[in-house]
C-alpha cells in the first residue's frame, strides 16, 4: 500500500493500492537517531590544509540541509510530541569502553565509518536544540540499528507502542538499519523525509526510494503533523 506517489521504486510502480496516513498517537513514539555533534555540527578547522578545505566544501551542502531543514523539522515534531504527551526516544552512538573494543565491526572500519566516541566525549552529545528532557529514553548503541544494539524493541512493546516515527542521520546508514529492524519486528514505521539526511541529496533520494513502501512509509513533517492533528 502506498500513501503518496513520491520515492516510488521499481517494485511499486504498478501498485495502485493507496491508503491514508493514519497514526494512533497513543501507540506512537518519535525516534530521533544520532543527532549528535560528531555527525551534524560543522567541525572547526584550525589552519586547514587545502585537502581539508576541499573536504569541508564537499560537506557544506549536508550541513546546510541539517541547519536549515532537518534540525528545525525535528524540533517541530519534538515540540508536538512533548506537547501532546507522546513518547519521545533518542538513539546515540557511544561506546562503553574507552578503547572502543565494544564497538560493532562496521564502527571499527576504516575511513568515515570508523567511530570512536567514548564515554564523556562531548562530540557524542545530542545537539542542544534537540536534547532529551525529563524521563525521555536515550538508547546508547554501538551498532547502526537502534534495535540490534539495545533493548528498544522490548521497551516499545512494554509501553504499548506499535508505531514508530523515525528521523535523524544518516538516512542510508543508522536510520536505514533501524527502519529495517523495526519493520522486521512488525512495527509500523513512518520515515520523515525532511527530518532525516544522508551525506548527499543523491544518496538521500536513493535510500528513500529503497525503503519506501517496503519497510516504511516516507512522508513529510507537515504530513505527519496533519495526520496527528
């Protein structure tokens, strides 16, 4: 079943079964994934080399999308969920061992995905605009999927949650891994396309098309709030 005609993959081009965006607030949680300084705050470069300047230029389009679209839309949803007494959950990457020996294999890989965020490292903190409050659950994981690396599935079930609204970064990595895990565990998943982000627009669009209609329904912040309201 489709709820719109956006991000339609080959598999669903001939699917004419449409439905409405229907979400029960009492059974729905907002899951904000990895909105941490290490991923979404521009690094401060002191005396950068030409290579570092060029790399910063490559990433500028990502940070602009984060600042101007992704964080504001996450904040809108966060305010709505909090204002209506709905469940809010955060996931963050942070190892327990200073050495990082407890990390999963993909976080020990070389290159961009090599992540070592030990306890107490401020780079691992969720950005202030979206920081957890009160008793909101914060999942700490050393895996891409927030379910695989925690007891989140059990907690959602205990709270009577059967629907999860997913946002955050990176769309093609931790967001995708979590969406797929949630779908495999038979949760209804709504992925908010203007509240998540991959490194580039091309990767973003590709991943949304891959995930949509199979593992989740991809909708916008406005569509979500209209359905809830």
